């Protein structure tokens, strides 16, 4: 997918000054706590550590290559270490929505170590992602036999809720919280169950607790705000719903609930202003859902991931756009437009150090890309490299000699030493 697929829009950062995310189940269990004894060969351990670092940075291709190297360096009798390697490989494939490969990796883990913590949990989450809820529950129960981790009960509760088994879901959440009262997801899911059952005061108490544990989640804040509204606490509801919209300006449900809270306080004009946006925001959310579904249907298609990432960026959710764009580049690393788009997202997040290699990749792949040279100059200026900025803008001016803003940028730089 090159320029036509992205319509070559949103690629320029001319407005940047030169001065310097909910409630879905987690994709997987975290890294295993340690490498087991006996220790693996040093080279194998180093490759695995580097693979874990690359994975956390979203460098999936590098991470997969390093897992292969780690596995190659490990003797066949180091089964525990090889299970660690396969577990990380499963996490990588899970992040890429390559579910069959992820399942195969976790099955390899269990063949090497039937008591490996987290493998059955992740198999359950993969089954959940495919809509195989009873299969997911089987994996979760098997995980509980290995470790009584309260998070597993949260995932079980979610599966029960999706199956309509409300009492079982409630019991699972309550059991999870009895073991660990700081599980925000258990509180918020229990709040939703209680709300559906008409237990509004209890639901609000759970939502408040969840929000206190996870204050930066706009969906948690919306649920709390909406429950405040249903409990008749209009001023508090208004405050939380306004904060929700500040955190996620395209949150359609928050706009609607805020309009209701304002109307009930007699502020009809303000209410109408928020209500007027609801239909368009719902359409936007539906389009985002459509783009996300395409990544699940076509997990190997870089265009599906790039389109989803671009849509999130345009919807004012740049932090959420990063992962889809990273996956798009993993699947199709030779697309300069996607490199520029991801770099622009990083710049919008004040992360010029992360943007720089993507601008560099874009101009290397397409040296005639004026926008990329301009943005590379902006990025270098942000990083305190005026000479690097000058070189990039001079190249941009060679490509577009009549571009007035490039000359302004060059004029803003201090004289060359």
C-alpha cells in the first residue's frame, strides 16, 4: 500500500512549532518471572533478553529473529529455557493477530513444560478473541489448576458474561477481588454487571474504585460518569463526563450522557451542543470498529493495519494509532508513507527521538518525498540538531524551490558555524 491507499494526506507537520487506549481482555500474560535453572548458555540468554526488549519496543521482526537465535543456541535438554523462548514467540504472534502461529507457540510451551504459568491463560485469551468462549473457559480453568491467579478469574468472568451466565460472571469477579482488591478490570466489569441488574449504588461504588485504580482510562471514567448520572448526582456526573471527553474527544456515549446531565440541570443550549455531535461520533466509532475488524480478518495485510492506524490518528487517538502502524511496518517495511505517518504520530506525542528513524527510513526509501524531508528537519530541530535540520530543509527546498514555508524554516535557524 503506497500513496493512493492513504490518499497521501496527513503526512505533513507544518503546524508543529520548532521549539521544543479499556475493557477488553488482556492479550496475554506478562513475561515469565525468571529463567529457570540450570542456566542456559550465555549467548542464548542474551538473545532472549534482546528479543524481550525488541518485543516491548514493537520491533516484532527483530524479536522473532532473536527468538530463533536463542532457540538455536539452547541445547535440546534445556527444556525450560526453550519454553521461555516459545512463550515469548507466542506473545509476539498474539500482538500481530497471527492467532494460529500464537496457538502453535503456546502449545510448544506446554509440550516442553506442562506446568508453565500463563500459557493456558494466553490460549484462553486467543480463543476468546476468536469468539470461542467455552474453549476459552476450558483454558482458564486449566490455568487455575496451575496457578490461582485472580486475573484468570477476571477473564473467566468476562467469558461467562459474554455467554449470558451472569451469576457465574459475578461470582468470578467477586472471587478475583477477594484475592486482590486492586484489580481495576474486575471492579469495572462487576460495576457493569450490577448496573445491568439495576443495582446502581453498588455499581457506582465499584466504578469509583476502578477509576481510582486506573484514572487515565476514558472508558472507566465514562462508566463512572454515567453511573453518577443514573444515581442522580448530576454535577459530579457532568464533571466526570467532561473529563472523559477531554481524554477522548470522540467518545460518543460520553457526549450523549453529558447532554442528558446538562439537560436535567436545565442547561438546554449546552445539552444540545453535545447532543448534536453524537450521530457523527457514533458513525466514526462504527468506522473504527470496521477497520479494527479488518485487521482481525486479514492479520497479514499491512494496508488493513495502516488504514486502522491512520483512522485512529485522524480520530484524535494518536497513542492508540501507534501499535497498528508498527504492525503495518512489520508486515510491509518498505512503505515510506506509513513510516512518515508513524513518525508524525510520535511527533504529536512529543517523542521526536522515536520519530527520527522513521523519517530517515522514509527519505531513504523515497528520496523525492518532500514532506518527509520537511518533517525530518522539524524533528532534528526538536532534537537540538540545527545542522541536521538545515540539511533536511535544504534537500526539501531542492525538491520544492517555491515552497515558502521551507525558506521560513531555514531562516529560523542560527547561522552555520
